């Protein structure tokens, strides 16, 4: 096993911020007769909303969170027996391979059902494979919910066929991923406590997600922040009983910029652990990403983006830092 040295405190980011929770995030019930209109409005104004009445088992979510915490609470040497995140597995502090650092440990999985399931299972030591079984069950439920959201978006934007977006997630070659993040409390680290000097420690730096849509579920610890259109950063009130949906880069392109991919980050708590579970709904690698013709024909707009495949976009992303504008190289002059 290769032991990777941990980054020094000088590598972490600290920021000054306020702890005020933002109360204006749209809350939408999946069963609301006006859901399609409300979702489109939320995606246009925030690129982000809270979803309630979603039909995913609370018991399933609670069991998965408990299993995840059991893993993250293991001694470090046991967690290090898990496969490293190159590209999928267990990671600690290091985000990606371009030098980004955060106060986070995580498990990252490709969830393409066509991949050899033994490869996914091999990420875990044998005694942790119950977690993988729960992840599979959870992903199936959340994927269905994400597809329903995308079909409501199609209805609201009058995109035909209705499954134009959702079929990309349901495709047997969908390049979707699942991530479990754990932000441990840091008050026990006295050296870190001295370094803070009243500032907040960044767990996961600001970024957008490259996929189509992200589905976020977390425990009752705050920390998630989104950037509003005016550039203000606001804190998302935690809600362990709801999901948060974010617009990703690919959906921004498909709507020709009508929806904006939301920039977000996570700050840590000095006393409480934060656990989040994120489903990133992505298209197949060979899928061409471009503004949807049904939208462009109706509005008469000029395309703001060059056409590219998902594979080309991801290859470009691998060469960027976390906070870089990944869509910049694909914008038309």
C-alpha cells in the first residue's frame, strides 16, 4: 500500500463569513400541480432548490447515513485499506489530482450498471460491503427521482420528447457518479484552532458540478453555501428530511444559459460532523452536449456554446482546478 502524506495546515483555505442562514431558497413538492413551473423558475433564479414529498424511503436514507458514519469513524489505518480515489475509492483531504485541498474525506463511486460490479465491491474491505449494497438501493431510488425532476423541467420548457433529458440518466451507459462526503469536526485539533483566528475552515472549495443535475442529501449540520446571481454567498439551512437539487454545467449548456450552474462550497463545523450524499446524474461518454434544438428553434436564439461530447468535457475538466470555469473553453466567441 502506498502511503500518501497529508497536507500541512498551510494548504487549507480559511475565509471570513457570516453564519446567517438564507431563508429564500425555493421549496418545491414533487407532487405540486405547479411543480414544473416552480422548478423552472427556481433553476432560472437560483440554479438550486429544495425538494420535498419525493417518495424516497426515510428508513433507507437513515440506514445509509448510519453505515457511512460507521465507515468514516473507523481508525484511519482501516480506512486506508480502501482503494484510493484514482479515480474511484476513498480520499482524504486531497480533492482531485491538481492540488486542491479540503477538510473532507470521501468515498467516490462510478455507478454505471454496465461496469463490473466486482470492481465497485473491491473498493471496500469485505466487512464494509453492506454499505455498497445500501448505496445501490439508494441510487436506484434517487435516480428515479432525479429523472422525474428532469421530466418536469422538460414539461416546463416545452421540450419534446418529455424524456429528452431523463433518458441520459437512464441510459445503460450513463456516466453518473455517487459521492459520500464526511466533514469531521476540527475543534479537537488545537493547532488548527489557533490557525482559525475567528475564520471558517473550507471543507470543499467553491466549484460547479459538470454533470446535468446533482441531488444532495445531508444530515442536520450546516455548511453548504451557494453563490447567488449578485455574487453573494449564502448559507443553505440544513434539512435532513429533504433533498437539494442543483443545476450542473451540462444542463446550463443544454438550456443555452437559461439555467445557470450553481457555484457552491462547504464550510466545516468545529463541533459537529457533516455527512452528505450526492448523486451526480451524467450522460453517456459519447453523448453530444449542446443547446437543445427544440428550445433554440422556438426562441430563435444563437447558440452560446460549441458542441462537445461528455467525454471531451470530462477530459478538459481533469486538467482544471476545482474553482476554474470549466465551460469557458466551450463558449462561442
